[in-house]
C-alpha cells in the first residue's frame, strides 16, 4: 500500500470518528497508528533441541526502571505438547536474553499470560489445561506458586456452566479485580471480585461481541487493558472462521475503548494497520516516550508510532 493511500485511509478513519458517534480523541493516534520495525521478529522460539521449540499465545511484558521483563509460553511445537513458562530480560525491549533456569515453571500447563503487580506481589492470570483460567503468584517473577483454577460465577452467584473460560485479562482498580475472559472466542465476559477467591459476572451476556465487521466477524478475545487520558483501552484480537474447518483462523489485532469497563466501542479502523496479517496477542507498552505495540503469537514483533 503506497503512502498516499495510507494517508487517505487515515483521514477517512478520523472523519468517521468525528461523525459516527465517537469523539476524535476516543482513539488517539498514539494508540492506533503504528509501523513495524525492520528488525522484526525480536524474539522467537529457540528451535529444535530446546524446551521452547516454539512460543505461542499471549506472553506478558513489563517495563520498570531497571529493565524490560518478558514472560512467555514455550512448548515442543506439537499441539498436545505441554505449555511451560519462560522468562527473558532486555535493556531496551528489543534484544532479549533468556533466563538460564528456563523453563521457570513446568509443574503446570501455563499459557495466555496476564500479570498484574499489586502490593509487592505479581498475580498471573493464565490459561491452564482445557482453556480453564488459573491464578499463580510470585514475589520475584521467577518462582511461581499455583493458587488454582479461578472460580467464576454467574451474576446470581451460581457456578458457571462447564466449559472453557480462557484468555484471562485482569485489571485492578479501587479495590476491585476485573476479570475479562472468553468462552470459545464467542465473546468477552466481565466478572469482578474483591478477594480473588470468587469472581461474579457483571452480566451473563458478553460485554464485547464479535462483529459485525470482517476483522472479528466470528471470534474475539481480549489481551490487555490500559488506562490512557481517563479512558480504558482494550487490545483485542479477532478473526473470521475459515470456510475450511481444517484451516486455522487468521487473527488480527484491534482496539476498543470504554469509560466504565462494561460498555465498549470498537475502533472503526480495526484491525490496526499495517498489522493486519496474522499477528495477535497484542500489548501496548510505554517505553518512556511513546507507546509500542508488541504482538506475541507466534513470534514477538514490535510496532512503533508512525510519524508521518
């Protein structure tokens, strides 16, 4: 796509925002306009002969005053292969060094990771076997203790019907834990807890549904919540189911906005471009000057704000 056409599409999106029920600042440029680094990928599976032949699903990145920290899921490359937790660090978020003790957690199946630091403890919300959400905790990010499966209840307090509840994404604010999860990628639900023991649905219907656009026509999941300019932003990914059930879905990365974590508006420009190819499990990370968008399945790529 040439530069003139990209500029035209960008202008068209901003016009849509201003007349289609959105304020122009609902989806600011710093969260929506990116370009990939030429050096991509910046992290991949280690290949044959290693415990992390491949990496998959959402990993998690935290930048602090000393370094960049990344947790990721590695496995032997086969569908049933056990998913284990790896750890890597970086000085710049570009060049990563694997921890010599990897895998740092292999006792339990761990994938699709979300980590929330709170009161000197790291809380990891992750998928376990059969796509059931689980909770792990750590004091240092290296040694993890599995608390167990997350107990999610219907709005009336009754147990949730059996089945997968995966891609857990957590946000803590004002003493409340907000847990977003998907069931078979058919929608995104929200449950809340004050004690991390029982999460209760805010409503028994999804707070975000697939579609109606092509980007997430049939499948949707949430990867991350950030707060920016007093609004909440969710990095999401979506797909249309392939006509051939033997073929995998092609996922792309998008954005949604909310003022209350319950009612969401999707960015009219979804999927984020030029990140429309099969890149998902996105995270927005501020590098001290601007946001970077990392996509993490099934390799780690970085996208930076486009200046033109």
